[in-house]
C-alpha cells in the first residue's frame, strides 16, 4: 500500500543508497556518467554526505505518526531541486555525457521527482482525513 510513510522510507533508502555509492565508488560513478567531462570528486563527496544525512532525516520523519506538512514540503522541494539540477546538467552537457549515464540519470531523476510528488499527494490525503 502506498502511504506517506512508505514513500518517505523508499525516498530515504534511495538517498542513503546513492550516498553510499557516491562515497565509496566515486571513480566508478564518474566514469559511468562521463568519460571526458567528469564531475569533480569533491562534488560527489559533498553529495554523498548530503544524501546520507537527508536519507536519515527522511527515515526519521517517516517514523513519525504524522509528519508536519512543512516537513513533507521540505523533502519534496529537495526532490524537485534534485530533478532541476539533474535537468540542468543534462541540458548543458556536463558531468553526465555517456549514453548509459544519461539513461540511468533520467530514470533516477524520474524516481526522485515521483517521490516528491507522491509525498505531497499522500500528505494532502492524510491532512484531509
């Protein structure tokens, strides 16, 4: 069943998982995404830490009986910013340039955007009883 808590948990595990991947396999990620126009290692390190802590925060929020509307909006805005940032990188053609990197990035971005949208929809449902 799709509940606000379940969407937030899925989002949390996604953040934590990608945080670990970016932190422990940065060179593999950089090579997967681009051959000649790679993201700086520091960017992946910062993203990995931010994703990990965002995931923990999401997990904590998902365990609350009734997360506040503002908290859900906060997480959804983060998801939308991820989608916007990803879109920007794809449009300008930096850091994500391999065909498989582009395809996977589009899938992940779609998933993240879906988390943001579902969180807001489910929050509204909870709010309306």
